C-alpha cells in the first residue's frame, strides 16, 4: 500500500508541476508591460517583437485621421518630458475622447528603427471636463 501512496503523490505533484508551467508560460506570452515614452526611447528592453503598453499625451497638430480607411496617425509625448515623442499608428475608429492634448494608453509593437508604435489598442483618458468643478462662493 505504501507504494501506491507514493505513486499517487508523485502523480499529483507531476500534474501540479505541469499545470503551473502552463500557467506561467501563458502569462509570459500574453503579459503586457506598461512603460512611459521615455522608458521606451531610453532602453534596449523594448523589443520589436514584444507587445508593450505605453502612456503619453497626444501632441497638438499631429493628428491625421482617415475616417474612410479608419487609419489614425499621431504623435504621443512623454507625460513628464514633452520633448520625447513617438509616432503612433492605429487602425480602427478613434475613441470619442481622443483629441490633442489628451492622455492616451497604447498597446502594440514599437519599432525602434523608425521610432513608430503600431497600436492594436488605443484608450483615451476622459478629458478634464468630466472632473468635478469647484464652484466659487
């Protein structure tokens, strides 16, 4: 009977090990990292073949939207250092809150050679008009 108990324990451990490996493998393949524009520009950490998420402000005067083909091109700047920018390209409808100066979150692939970001997801932060206003007394 003791051999059967060890076999059962070994079988359970094997199943748990395989399940843990599969969960970790799935997370590492689908996990998306969140970076600032400055971090993407500064480091070799960003790879052309790995999906990343960045945040920044839409630069005024850079929005070019082809509504017929749903192609949106614009430049995004770093939240802390507006001089650091990345050109972004997004295929799809522009979010309602998308305007110059608004903060956006982009998810997609960064191409270091031509400093462009091909976004598959574009989220625009709600403009400040939705923030509560203080009334003067």
